[in-house]
C-alpha cells in the first residue's frame, strides 16, 4: 500500500477513490468521520490544514519521500502526473483538462454543494431554515452549469476532449447526483450520454461504492453543529 487515502463517502471523496481505482494504485483507506468532527483532529490537520475531505499521503512521493496532499483537484493532478495517465498526451490536451478541472472546482462543486445544503439540510436544521431564495439561486446555477457541460459534450466524447480524463473524474461525482439537486436533464442529451458512459466504468463503480453504506446517516443536533459550525 503506497497511498494513504483519508476519506469519507462524499462527492469530493469519490473523485479520489475513483482516480485511485482507475489508475490501479494500491491504497489504504482511513475513514475520517466528518459528522463526528474527526476532520479537526490535530493529526489530520497536519495533512489537510483546511480540515476538508479528501486528502492523501503518498508514501513514495517525490524523491521517494512521503508527501501529504490536500484539495481534491491538486490530488487528481498529482496522481495523473505520477502515473502518466488521464491527463492528456500534449500540452494542449493538458490545458483542456486543467480548464475543466478548475471549472468543476470553482463551479459545479461549490454550487451543487450549496444546492444540496439548502434543499436537503437547511430545512431539517433545528430550528428549520427553509429558505426559498438560496434554494432557488443554487438550483438555478447548477442548471446553468449543466447546460454549459451539455454544450461541451455535444462537441466531444468526454469533458476535455476525445479521451477520458481526471476532469471527468472530478465532475461525475457531483453530476450523477442531479436528481438530488432537483435538476431536469431531459433537455440535455449529451450530458445524459456522458453520465451513462462514465457510470458504466467498473473503476467508477468501485470508487463510488467505497464505504457507501456510511453515507447519509441520520444527523442529530450535535452532528449539525459540527458539520455546519452552528
């Protein structure tokens, strides 16, 4: 086992479990229960100072020395460089991958995450926060972003071009939850085709299934206080 994966079954966590499976890298999973506040433990903060999932430690990093890495996009870039896979064969192709990876990091992830929060979590807080404006705002922004993605996929098989890449691995974990984001994708045939194609990959299925039974456990008031800093 050369990669230590610090993980909880969230869309950002799946990016890395999928990448590790796709790249055929040996890894050992260390669960960090975000509902119990384990992401704030001093030993985890040494690896991920922003106290967010996921993070890795590559025991065989540069010059053969261990290296901790946080931020899912940075981890994907590192693993792609390490293996020489899923990052394009030319500089032009790598630029395309980077653009769509950053698009996910700055757009789809934050906007879909906020949609999840205001649609599903906020109404169940104590006291309830059933707020129509942020719910509609983030739901509409996710709709816009998926329109951008559909138009891009009308031009290419995968997000960054003809080949499957870490950009697809970054976007799919959020995009396949479109129902949870209350989206209608009936008018997005290219997006739908891409979802089906990526979902059928065995490595994606294995990465998505990693400790899936722990997802969506009921949250009590203490868990809400930890997760949402209330």
